[in-house]
């Protein structure tokens, strides 16, 4: 195992189990672009990979077949070019012939990376691949790993395939971005020392995407690193946003519209609100866009408390939110752009929203810190629009517990311990009262406060807050 391999323990076990299996295995690894799918597979299966091929983005069928032929040439150590297959059926026949020459006493891995790119419309890739598996590979001492960044395409066309690949996947991995703890571990393996507050700052801008975090440099603060990676002329993330969505979704215009709409609404949007703002038509097309963005981890649908059928969508991709708030259309020059931007009012609004998103992604860690991991519970958000007569109410996170308790969460990103004033406490009291009035719940309700450095204890905090958690709880 690679000495700097971080996290992914469960995923590694799934891949290792496939190696120990006495049967052929088809493993699907799904996750958004740059999340580390290829690294995970090539690290765990380093010595077992007998053949691998990677699709070419926007390549024609001829491009893909030529790439396939060259990859096979490399693995067979052929001194001459192999004949160019005329179809995917012929290509898989060539792989079969090659694998049959290898020793039978060990398990071999075939790795097909960026499968959606290998299968353009009318290419018959999936039919040929299904035939290859059903007719031959499924009876061999083989693991076939298929991988793709277009998560929704992989789920729709492969995982839920109704043709030759129906129910053929034996193991599946949905690879998520690093958690805060994994991010801290990853930075440590690269001998980068940051406080947890600085790691949270990096995470709020870059997310837990290993490829982005790889750009963080030693000897610079979180602020300097964000400045270099996101604002400098040669920074990796200066314009990654414009390439990211088209690389995953053909005709990404609709995806951009949804992302931009959600970036403007801290409380998230319901489906009717998305339609109203984006002017997109209601129907299957919009459902596909929302599914594709959700499966790829850019947006997240959250349950609304006491409303089973309604969901609110939030933009939960840290980098996309950061790009739209601070990088796009900012004609700023100089060496310390982020130092300047982090002093303006928009920073406070953005950091609050970004920190809420981090907390929503770390609910298992929050439950553990509260000592309620073993209690069955449902997490949701609460949202009631204001009227001319009544003020609206928004609670970003609540945990509804089976032991007759509902925890309401107040979340603050602050550069020091937070002080609850009398006015702030009164606002929390009114919010709780409105929540009880609207939901008519009979459960015990308590406020949990999550902030960077905790609370300054005073009369208000002792009176209103049942438990205060710091950043450490999220790690």
C-alpha cells in the first residue's frame, strides 16, 4: 500500500474483498471528477492490473478505439502496432485473447476508466461490454473495474442497466470527497501544518477534493494558499468552474443555471422555486439535471421537517459557491486579492453559508460528539416562508430523535469564541417558539450551538444552549 494513502478504509476493503473472492467480480466506482477514483483503484490494485484504458473526453468512436488499441499494445509489450479494432465487439475479443495468455493461478484486473467517454451515442460500447462479461469474463479469475465521473450516467446506464448488464455489478463504491478529518490527515502526510480553523478555511473554498488540496503549499497560510490557487493567473482553480460542468454533462447550460440560482439562495430552493428563477421547464429534463447534479455531489436535496414530499436543494459544492461569490467577474489586481476580499461584507455571508454546508456534511461526527450515534434519528432542515403578517423562519439543521427530543442547531463561523447577547438569545427564543407553534410538536426541544471556537459562557448561553460544539467535533 502506498505510504501516503489517506482514508478510504471502507472502499479499500471492498476492493480487497474482490481480490479474495473465488468468483469473477464487476466493481463499479462512481464519484465526481478529481475525487481520487483512479488513484484509489491503481493504488489498491497496483500489481494486479493486467489491462487498463481511459476514455477520451469528446472523442469519436475512432478516437476511443485507437486509444484502446494503443493501451493494449503497451500491456502486451508488442513491438508492432496492433490492428485497429473496427468495433467494440472486436476490441473486447482482443482483450479476451490477451488475458487468456496470462497465468491462471492469480486474479487479474481489467480497469476501464471514464467509461462514459468510451461510450458515445450509437457506439454500441455497452452492448459489446455486456456480451464480453456474460459470454466470457464472468467465468474467469477476473476483476473488471468500471469507473466514471459522470455519476448519473453511470447509475442510469450501467448500475440500473436493463439490458446485458442487468444486475451484473457485484460491488459498488460511491467515492465521496474527503471529510475534514481526512483532509487534516492528507495535509499531514504532505508535512503541511495548519490549525483546524485554517483547515476549515481551506475546506470552505476548495472542498475535500484531493486534486485541489494537492495544490496547497508548505510555508504559506490558508489565506495565502487560497489566494494562489484561486486568484493567481496560473492558479488551478482560477477558471476550473467553466470546465468542470461541461466535462461531466453534455449541454451543461441547464446545470449552470441551477447552480447559479442556488448560489444566490442561502436557504436553498424548492423545485418550483428553481423553475421560477431559472425559467427551465418542469418535467423529465429538469429531473435529469437535478439528479445528475445530486449524484455528482454538487447539490444536495434535504428533507423539510414535517413535509414528507417537499425537498429543498442546496448548493453544497464548496468550490462552485466560492467561485461564483468571489472569483467570477472580479477584476481585481494585486498579490493579496483574497486578503482584501476576506474583509468585505460578502465574506461574512459566504463563510456562514459555507460553514453550514460543512456541518450538514458531517452529521455523523456531530451525532458522535453529542453522544447520540446509537439513537435512531432523522436529520432535516426547517423552512417557512414569511408573510405580510408573520416573519419567516429558517433552521438549517435539526435532528429529530426517537427518544422524544428534537435538537435545533445554530451554526456560526467566527474567528474567536462567540458571545450570545440578550438580543441574540431573544431571537433564538422566538425562533424556537415559532417552530413549536408551526409544527405542533410535543417533543422536548433544545438548542445546540456549533461554532469555530465555542461560546463565551454567560447568562444567555447557560439559559438557551443545551450544548456547545467547536470545530473539533467535526474532525
